[in-house]
């Protein structure tokens, strides 16, 4: 299984993460952003 971390949680990350969260072969294990509130919100959403 591919473990994925997203660096930068802006608008483009919403598009990039779709392929990973829809894949049975990938697991989202981390998110990172300079704005901790944004990172937390995206982690909950994704």
C-alpha cells in the first residue's frame, strides 16, 4: 500500500487528493500546511 502525505492544503490539494482517497492502494497518512487550522480542517474532510 502506498502511504501518502499532502504538503500544502490549498485549492489544488483538493484535486490532487481525490485520486489517492479513491484508490484502494493508497492511504492518506499525513497533511501539512503553514496554517494549522487549514491542515486540521482538511484532515477531517479527507
